[in-house]
């Protein structure tokens, strides 16, 4: 059975990350891949939605080589920036 979750967001929308919940790791697990630092850096920044997973998480690409999935409640639609004349 495949879980499909509807979202108010669409692929291509520009969103701002407003929150980050730190990851939880099993006792004794040393997590040194830089994931926590990457998630902390994205808060307050804008990204384009690249896709969704089967659980409704939103795919963002904060760098060329990194892609992450965030919960819909951790982002908001970014207001459009005005073009200067």
C-alpha cells in the first residue's frame, strides 16, 4: 500500500525554511556526516521545491551535492520578491 499525502505546496514553489527539529539517534551512535550542521544552516533561507516523497516530506536541494527532505510544517511559502526597475 502506498501512502499519498496531499500538500498545499507544489513542485517549483519557492519556500522558506522556518524551523528545524534536531535528529534523534540511537544511544552510542556517532553521527559525523554534517547533517545537523546542514539543517541548521538552511533555517531562514529560501529554496525551490524539487519534489515530494511517499510520506509527504518535501525535497529541497540546499547545495549542488546535497538534497534533503523536510516536513511541511517546517517551511512556508516565500513571498515573491519585487523586481526593481
